[in-house]
């Protein structure tokens, strides 16, 4: 089955054909580095990593670009409120530049822990101020901009199809917002460039043809996608929250400047929910990869959990679900590890697996094929080769996993030897007493014919 993907623009599953044969240009909206990424954010990056791996399994060369938002993302989507970076700086007592570097590094560590491959191009908004200014000038030349007291805005009323991606009811939004529009002409207008307030000394600000200030959040993605992937490329991704504002605005800017809708396919990952509330970095309390590690979970159990749900349905996080994922992952790891190597991939199962992932990234069903192979009557070496091929897409690190052999402390070894001697001498009470001592240290002992084995309780 050829690769088919759900495109939010057409609201339909469409067959994927690249614009240039054999190559795929992909842009994924990256993190706003004012805090750690929470596991909800990471669900979206896992979905995107799965997409890249499936594209590669289909033989495409992928050019993957991801931005780092380190300026201009305001606390409110309505273009007011504080810059999240300046707020993060106040929260931590460190400069906006310092926290941007800190949280970028932390984000990359999260990606490593989850086996998410890095993009081919990382691009930071603050490294592309000139490109953003040039992009705004291109929009200005086409006559889509106006100036207010606090910035340069995009006049969305000039675009009859503005908001098509989100199927926005622009007239309804306008009617609802009439009272709190501020200086904006239309409810859906958005900032391209914001002026630094006269009384404020911002940490991040630049000169521009319009005055000192900083770029709006949406322009960075249009400008950097344009620079690294061109005026029209294959796939653009993000979380579902981007459909109605951020991506609608990215499209509107590129349509004004270059007459394209930026990307051929628009894919969106649905949210991970925690206690039914949307997980949010700005709410202050959230779970991150380190929170899982602190509770002794393997981060890849979280990856497994995400694979059990389709990316287009919301996923409710729970510790029970993570427990189940960790157990399944452990069984899978042991199962694969026990198989002998050196076999060939089974073509029929490989085809079935590819069909599942090519059906709009149906990872839950692909996982089912994987379990079927593990339980099948295939020769062990063939099984192993087939499962490792699947794991190139699943990313569970099966090829490199091996059971941890824990060193047995000397004191534990001495107790076990003493018990073994007592048992062989039929001193049952003493043997039981020593077994109790071992248990108190967290070890249990299994007697064999000629020897014993020790394991952790
Ligand atoms: P941000 O760092 O806030 O710009 O968000 C980074 C990415 O995470 C974006 O693609 C968001 O759409 C996505 N995202 C935010 N919250 C969630 C969530 N609870 N579940 C899944 N993805 C999310
Ligand atoms: Zn973006």
C-alpha cells in the first residue's frame, strides 16, 4: 500500500507523493525554550519522529527542519501579554539568553532519551532576524500590513480564504471580538513585528525599518521554512493547537508573500491529556521526561505508550497505562534478546507492517503485527531480523538492548553461599533464616540442581 496521510488542509487521507521525486521537505514547529518540554509536547515530537522514520522506510530522503522559538511567543495568542522568554527569565532569575540555551540543551537530552532522531537543520528564531524582517517587507510590498501603536500587523481581511486550514468562522470571530480588538482592525489580524514599549527595556530586541522591537511568533516559521525548504514544500507538522492560529497565520503570510500555502500536506498530532486537563507548560505544573525517570520508568516505556494510540486521537496519560507499557516493552525486549541473529527479514510480515504504518501512521496496528511475529512459528533468526526491521520505525532501541547484569554485593554472596551449605546439610531452619536475611537485603535465591541463582526482589 502506498503511503497515505491525513491532511488537515483537505480534511482527508490523501496518497502522499513528494513534490520532487525521492525527496521530502519537512518542517516541524519546535519548542518554545522558556521551560522544559512536558510529556505532552514530547508526544507531538514522537509522532513527528515516527513520520520521518516511515518516510525513510518508504525510501525517501528526508530533509527535516525544526525551529527553536527563543523570542516573540507571547503568553496570549491574541498578540498581547508578556513574551514567554521574558516571563521565563523573571521566573528563573536568569537572562532570557541563558534560559534559551539551558532549555534547548534539556530538550535535546529529552529527544535522546526517547530515541527521537534530531532534525537535519535546527534553526533559532534569534539567528534569523534579518530573514524575518525581509519576509515582513515582502508582505508589506504586497500591501497586507498596517501599523498600530504597538506594532506592524497583518490585515487578514485582505485574504478571502484566511483561516481555511482551521475552517475558521472569521465573521463570527469578528462579531464576538468587536469590543476588545484594541488597535487591531480585525479579530484575526496578528502581529508581524512588535515594538518595544517605550518604558520597557527588553532583553531581546532589534532595530528594524519600523522601529526597535521583536518579531511576532508566526513570522519565524514562515521565514525559516522559506529559507531552508523553499516557497512550497511537502509536509508541515505541529500539535493540534496550531491549526487555528499559528499555522493559519504561517499560511496567510506565505500566501501574501509568495502565493503558496507553504506546504502540500499539513499534519497535526493530537494532545496528550493529564487528568482531562490539557497539559500546559505555562500552568507551571507538568510532567517531563525526568519526572518519569525519577519514578524509575524507562523513557522508552513512554515511547511505547505513545505508539499504542493513533496520533489523531487524544491520549489520556495515566501511571497505570505507563506501567502496562513498561511491562510490554520489557517482554518485547527479553523476547527479541533471546532470539538468535543472522536471519533474513520475512517479506510477508514486512509487507503487512509497512501497510499498517502507511495507512496514516497506524502504529497501534503496526505494534499488533510486531507481537504477532514474536509469537509466530517463524525461525528464531528470521523473527529477530524482522522485528529489528520493524524497530527501525518503532524506535524502541531493541537492537542495542541487553538485560542488565547486576553485580552481586560480597555480603549477599556470602549469605547465599552459607544458605546453600546449610541447605545441602539439610539444616532447614538455618537455611530459612538465611533466606530471610537475603530477602531483607532485597534478594531472592532460587535453588538449582548443582548451583543457585540470585535475583532482585
Ligand atoms: P510549545 O513549546 O509550547 O511551542 O509547543 C511545542 C509543541 O508541542 C507544539 O507542536 C504544540 O502543538 C505541542 N503541544 C503542546 N501541548 C501539547 C500536549 N498537551 N500534547 C501534545 N502536544 C502538545
Ligand atoms: Zn511554527
